[in-house]
């Protein structure tokens, strides 16, 4: 995700000195302007969205609790709630980085980018978990239904706990400017789990079972079609992030890394930040452009 460096020099890089860390890169121009744009988008547009999702989820839970009809939160919603909480940590890191960039405090920039790395890893893991959940719903529906009981919820909670643990590990590595290990895990999941889930779901929907006729659009119910489109959307944003990660790695191994290329990576992360919140709003019927599709039939 971010630049790997073997040095922790906190001095401000001069115009003739090479950039030796990602934090130093962010306090140079035009990288500081690019990152400021990214921070502004997160604070002005994304932060209200994250707060709305958490408030909506709390209100939904409170209504069920008051009616004594509390039911388990769906897996997709659970993953989204946890990811949004992580996003708030990332927004906090962005604000700290902003203060560091314009005050010249390199240590503050380092703290902010380290906090943001926590969010970066959480996005990748929860997006892959969402793909696996929809894969099970379409390809193994009986198994999926059995996992909606207390035992399945326990498995989900363990998976969520593991994601948080891995994110803390990744953030610990980021303190030492070592992003390669956890980045490699995300890349491996992106090129294996997500494409497999998407292609398998597509294959199942295109191949009728015994006694079934017609195309998958005619046969598949709405929930299965939404599962496919969800997996497809997540795969799209992960592939975009993967493609830019490859560009970043190629740039990194060069003798003089290009600071602008390194910083632009955060802009290519914006679709990845939005995908689960938008899919959540679609399921909740809060997106007017998708309401007809969600509630039709």
C-alpha cells in the first residue's frame, strides 16, 4: 500500500535529497496537494456517510430490541459496520496527517499514515469476506442457511476478530515502514479468493440444474442476482487497487521512486472505500436509483 523504507529518518527532506520514506514524500509538492485532496474527500464526503451508516444500524438494532424481536445481524451488514468503524480510524489518521503536512511535523504525518494503514488492510479483508459470504449463498445455499444459526454467527465473529487482529499486526509493521508482508496477503486474496467466488457464482447461475430451463436472468431469484453483482463490484474495485499496487511496486524498486506515483495510489483506493457502504445502502433501500431493482418482483 505504502512505501517500504529501511530508514526512520525524521528530518525534513531538502530539495536535493532523495525521498526515503512515504511520510517524507507527503510533505513535498505536489504530493502534499494530492494527499490533501484525498483527505478533503474523506472528511467532507465519506465521514458523514460512515456516521449515517452507524446511526442507521444503531436505530435498526434499537427498534428490534424495543419490539423484543431482535434477530441476528446479517453477515454483510456486520462486515460493513466493522469496516465503517475502521474507516473512522482512517479518517482520524487523515486529519492527523493533514496537521503534520502543513505544520512540517514529520512524526505527525507518520502517525496519520500508520492509522490509515489499519483501515487499508481492513477494507481488503472485509471485502474478501463479503465475497465469500455471497459465494456460499449462491453456490452452497444449504450450508449457508445452516451457518445462520448461533454456530455460524460464532464462526463469523471469530473471522471478524481475526481481521481486527491482522489489521493491528499490519499497523505494527507499518510503524517500521514494513508494508510488504500484509500487502502481499491482500494481493494474494485479491488474485485468488475474489475471482474464484465471482467466476463460480457466474458459472452456477449460467448452468441450470436438473429440471431448470432458461437463462440465469430468468431462473435466478433476486437474492442470487444481487449476490453476483455484489461479488462483481467488489472484484472490480479490488482489481483496480491491485493494478495500482503493481504500478507502485514497479515504481518502488526503481533507484529514484516517483513521489507523485506513490501518493496517487490513495486516490485509486476511493472506490474500494465506497463499495461496501454503497452496497449496504442498496440493501437498506436508501439509494433512490436502486430502490426499484431492490423491491421489484
